[in-house]
């Protein structure tokens, strides 16, 4: 079983444009969250922590530029790729968008196919295990295409849930994930699982990784969750 779908937050106040983009993103296999204004977008980011934000510049309440600035100024959201969508095509506007922290800047009107390619590129950087890349941390290697894990030269046998859990940790070593965030990323948003289940599977993952006597690299952060390294 592959990792749950990457989540894209689409922030666009024009309903027809929002639905066209949402349709194309869902056709690409993404889980799409929709926001019609800046305040709703900021609330969704806090609650959902998406994998990527598609962000219109001109929005009611809070502008896209201000949303981007806030996301990039907070440690928890700094690593989320932001693609800015704007009718402003002047170089000074592109520079302002990128200097505020946007990872990419796309001028309207744009080709939907090109935009989807840019989304894939940004997700490849932020969630490499969803696109079949090999991840490495310390002496652990995870090949997301062949679903194999090695600790040094020794193969590590993992169940599908433990594999997805390890892939999540290895995408962002050092990042602390709460139990709810791990439930969303590893089990998916549409499945109800008790948060204690996370503890059980983290325990199984620790046991499997330490079977050959290796150091326990998974850190428990009291009151916060778990991290790798």
C-alpha cells in the first residue's frame, strides 16, 4: 500500500476557477482542501498541515502575500511548499512573491498541465517517498519504489503501516510529528484510528529497526509526539 495521498490546500476565491483546479488536482491523485479566503486558509493550515499550498495572490480578508509570509515565518509550516498564482505578471511582482517565500510563481492565465507539473516538482522535494525516491538517514535506507528497508547491510522486515511511518519520519528527520499528524499521513484522513494505535506501531517500528542491535533513532517528545533523530 502506498503512502496516503499528498494533501494540497487550494486557496482561490473565484468559485469556477477553484473547482477546475480542484478537479484536476483530484484527477492527479491528490487530497484537496479548498479555501475561499485568507482567514479560512490560515485556519485550515493550522488544523490540517497540508503537503503543498496553491495560493492566489488576490484574496478577501488576508492577501496571498501575507499568508505566504506567515507560513514561512513559522517553524511548523516553513517547509510547506507554496505555489503563488497571480494575474500580476510584472517582474517586480514575481520578485516580491518569491522574496516573501513562495517556492514558485505562476502567472494567470496558465496551462493547467504546466501547473500540475509544477505541483509534482514541489511535492517531489517535500515528500520524496510519494514519488518512488530512496531516502537515507544515519545507517537506514528506505527504497519507496521496491518497498525495501536496510539498516546497514541488513534487510529490515516491516509491515505496510510501519513502512509508511518510517517513510514519514525519514522525509523530515528531526521534525516532531504529533500523533494526530501521523494518523493523517500514515493512515489517511478518512479512516478513524485511535491515537494510541500510533504508539503501538511506533513500538513495532523501533523493535524492527533495533533487531540487529542498532541504536534507537526514534525520539519520543513528551507532550508533543515522535521524531527521527
